C-alpha cells in the first residue's frame, strides 16, 4: 500500500463499495453499523468514533473527565478502535476554552491508549493553523498529544475577505501553503493526514462577467463579509451528472488549478459550480509523498456514485487519485 487512507463515513451502505485495499481507518459519523465495523475489522481496518462537545462545557475539569470516560466506554461497548475529535468551534487564543480543548485532546489520548491498547486518537483541524474561522487552537501541543491531525483542506472559502465571487473549494496553492504553515510550526509531518473534498459548491450568480467571474450573495461568516455559504454543497456524483448538461462543460482555472462549469437553472439563472476531480486532487496528493505526510483521506466516502455502471470509472479514478499521484 502506497499510503494510509482515512475515510469519513456518514451512514448508509456505500461502504460496501469502498476500495478496502486502500482504507486504513474509517471515522464512523453515521448511525452505528455493526456490519460496517465487522467488515472493516475483517480487512484489518480501524473504525473510530466521532467526538464532539461544546468547548464551553469542557472548561470544567469534571465535565471533561465525564465526557472522555463516556466516549471510551462507548467505544468499548461497540468494539471500536479510537476516536476522531471533530470540534470546529471558534476559540480565542489563551482563553479558558483554548486550554480546555488542549486538555481534552491530551486526556482523551491517555484514556483511549490506556483502556483500548492500539487505539487511535485523531483531531480535525482547518486547512491552515492561522486561526481559520476563529479556530485559534494550540495546534503544536494538540499534535504532540494525539496520534494524528486530519487537515480539512476544503471549505477554504468559508471566510472571503475580498470580492464576493465564486471560487475553488480548495485551490491547490492555498491548500499546499496551509501544510507548510503546519510544518513551519515544527509539527511532525507523520502527524498530518491530508483531507481532500469529494464535493463542491454550486453558486447562483448575481452577475456573470464577460471574463466568467460569478458574483455571489454576501453571506457573512465569523467576521468575514462573504463566505461559501452563498453556495450549496453538492456531491461529486451530482456534479458529474450536472456537468454533462451544463452550458460550458468542464472548464479549468489555471490560477486556482481547479475544475468548474456554468449551467442555467429552470428559471434562467446562471450557476457556477466549483469542485475537485482526479486532476486537482492529484496536484495536492503528491505533497503527501514529497513531504512525508502520514496519509490522505476525504470528506466523505459516501458521496461517489457506486450504483450506476456508467459512473464506475469516475469512482475508481477518484479513489486512485488518493494513492497513485
């Protein structure tokens, strides 16, 4: 196997069609499925819990201990192999919540490793450590404390500080810059798993310029005047169907190194859709090898088309882009 692959699963039966020869960890974010757990274990794959809690709640040490104990007991009951802590709340540097979050990761790791030998504790972080979305965490200590950081290299337009226009979900240069910012903090590259999106954004255009720039509604988010909330998240399977009936077909933005297309809805309104495909994913995935990152993963494993025969090649190429670039 060329590199470990970390898969988020949000429920349903798509997991039956995953490329299990690649998968090393499944973060189970859907309803508990003992069949998924048993199948993964038969393939030597870890299945880990989702962990989320209010950072204000865990400022109290007793609340923190109770939460960790509950998660460990739940993992034991379900024969699971650890936890993926997915806390995406804004936290001010040096605040009580800042220290509480760091302590939560430390205490979770200690408890899981003690109670479930060989278990894995991971923590999800934004595409850059530079207080993205107000998430000013102690990234260095958190990375030292847990087994790995899953870097969510997507939703990179959650805070648009410039013009309110449609842009790539995860532009290549910006994405790669985020990893070097983590590495500049002296975080061990073997603690970093690259997360890539298997989805994109459908933006209704208020105006489409002659140069093809799509102006979007100003939807503020955590201090920024515009955000990707002006669009709708769309799965790769939806995007592949929609591009066939689009007005432009697949286009490529050389600056952002991402595919996109325009289409017209039933009301005659122009939309611009930005997404990732094997070409853009490969440009990012190559960094896993060159910088010695721990592995790669995606949000999320369920949203490819595993049903239609015509889509099988698209689906296979998306899986292969994770490990063959």
